[in-house]
């Protein structure tokens, strides 16, 4: 007896084999991920503040980690996470006000969020490195 068409195993939607991520979905996921990352960075900020309050030995220990290559990568990630989340929030605020719902505007604002976040991260780090050089 042949099986009925409903007995076939069919993939559920969206099927990862045929689904192509879109800018909107990638930015939505990135916004959630940066929000979680910022929560972790907030805990790291508290650790740094406790180290400052605990005295020079604790502070020097935390500062030596922050100055390491891993610490610098984490700080860069923190900066980018903050700015991507901020720019995405401004985009959502515009949507809440009723602006930017055409398909073209959605993609333009999405790419603007990415470009602005990268640019502001580079400018922030460039300024920070420049100012750190003047303090020596």
C-alpha cells in the first residue's frame, strides 16, 4: 500500500538548506547578540571598578589584562557592540515613529547601521590611540 503524500518527511520552513539570510534577519540577530554581549561587558566594567576600589595591586592586574592583545580585542568588540546596538536602536526609533518602511529604505538604513557602526568604531579607536600617544 503506497503511503499518502502527507506521510512524507518534508523539511520545516525555513529550511536551512534553501534559506538565504537577509540583511534584516542578520541585523536582528546581531542586535540581540550585541545586547547580550553588552550585558557581559557591563559585568566586566563592574570587575574593573571593584579592582579600582580594591587598590593598586588589583587595579594593575586588571589593567595588565586589558592591555594584553586579548583584552584589546575584547575592548574593540565592546566598542563595536555598543555602537551597532546604538545605531540599530536609532533605526528602530525611526520605525517606531513610522519612517523607513519601504523595502529600499529598510535595506538602506540597514547598511547605514553597519557602515556607521564600523566607521564610529574606527574613529573611536583612532581617537583613543591618538590621545593615548599624547599622554606619554
